[in-house]
């Protein structure tokens, strides 16, 4: 039976720090056993150390709670999982596309709707052409209050990423901003308010919130963005208006709360077991980095030979990254948070070069999963590629 190897975990975290991460913190659970650790600094200027209980922006892990809120409405027969989004929001996705794209497709990134981010942050451009980008938009929009309807319009107007229901799907934040608008249309409440009242608070996630201000309340780390070493030294973006992603990727949480979230979700205590089964029906989706991930409805699936199947999500924002995974039997799980993003230098063709963190972080994840020897770990790193959600 797997146990928590605290010595190996501490060593693996130190390896991540030596590979270039200013600070990271984690919680690993195996049954009733819990280990929490923190290595490095939360503030490069002052040397303030990180701590395992810091609050942190967790990016697209937000999609799990947004998906759960939508599935709750499906259970209450207020939303149809296979009903066209045009039935609810005809003005946002008009015409044939609105009739072809279903709520399920939005949840699972198979709508074919394009990502709006390259248009909202124009100096970043289209992510595959990284060599042509600059980080100017990051500073220009630090305090911009984006209108989600305008962001959705950018994604809907962009060339389609695929056909509705097609495989592989293509990961797009446009899908989840539409789901937030669906929540508001059906419930009459702001999406953040509804998700907080129906998912976050009942789950007892006392250190988790969908922020309404640019600040992270409470003890937290700074968030250092490198943007492929175009920002040198990396700049702190811990103060940032998160309306650019809203309920797609704005959540603030702790590693302990993330582990609690996925424990309760897999136990059928946030959505019903029938809804959880829907969430766990996966198919191939192309991530921002161009890799293929197994994605359900707000959940990633990772199968590790010898250790079964893990469920969860990862996410990044400017300078903040996190990953949270739980084994299908609910026993083994981990959450890790990091405070530096996209440190990779680009080669002449504009492709991110390997960075020592690309090996050190997956090695930490393997130890956290209790799998020290197989050499298999999550392929969707919290620091790699151009993932910005």
C-alpha cells in the first residue's frame, strides 16, 4: 500500500527550486495521512518564504467548479446538457452555430469556438507564433475591466477552431465564459456569486474565492511571469484584474482547499454520481501548448501505468500555476502551486526550448502520486508552453 514518502517529497521540491522556481508549496494526501510542504521564497525582493497555507491564483482549476455549477442546474432540470446554447443565449452565439453547439460541447471544449485571448491581448498575438509576440499587453491590461460579452464576441467572431462536436476538441476559454453567462441567464445571479453560493461554500472551501478586485486577499505569494524570458527579470503580476478570464480561470484557493474540492467531487458530494459520470466521459482535446489531453466536463484524466487513473485539473495565470490530481479511488491525491511561469527561452523558430523545470516538476508529481520508479507522470506541466488560463 502506498504511503507518503516525506523525505522524497522534500527532496523533489528542493530539486524544483534548484531548477529555477522561486517558490512552491504542496499538500499530499494518502487516506488519512497528510503532508504539507513549502520550499523557496514568496517574494524575491524581501526573501519572505513561501508557506503551505498561502492563497494562490489557480487558473483553469476554476473550470471544475464552474462545470459543477452547471451540472447542478442540469440535475435540477433547469439546463439541458445536450440543449443548444442558442436556446439560452441566442444573441451571443447566433444562427446555425448557436443551434449546433450544446452545453455539453462547451463543458468539454468540443464546440469549435476559438480562443479570444489573442484578440484581448493583441501584443501576445496567436500563441503558436510566440516569436512574434511581446509582453506589452500584460502591463497595459493590469487594471482593465473586461466585459465578458465582448470577450465572447471576439471568440465567436474568430475563425472556428473546429466543427461543433468534432474530435479532437480544442481548448478555449470562450466556452467557459459562455457557461458563466448561461449560469447568469438561468439563475438571475452573477456567475461568481452563484458558484460561490452553490459550490464553494457548501464544500467548505473557506480559503477559496472568485475575486472581484485585482488583489489577492490574505497571505499569498508574488506571481512572477517570464513570458519566455521576454520579461527579464520576471515581473510580479500578483495584482491583476482577473476579468480577462472570469469564471473560466480566476479562482483563488489553497492547496488544502483544492484537495478538499476533488475529494468531495469524486465522492459525489458536489454533484450527483450520475453527473460525475458525465464529467468523467473524456475525449481528446488539444491544449494551448498543442498537446493532446483527455478531457471530460471540467476534468482532466491521467492514466498512470501501475497506479491507475487520476482526475483533476491544472491551470495558470500570469505568474501563478497550480495542479491538483486525485486517484479514482479517492485515496491518493496532491496539489502543487508555483510562482513562476513560462521561463523557457524560445529557439530561432519560436518554439519554447527545454528548461530544467520541465523535468523537475513532473518528477515531483511522480513522487506525490507515490510512483517513484515508473518514470511516468502528468504530461500537462503547470509551467510549460503558452498555457495562459
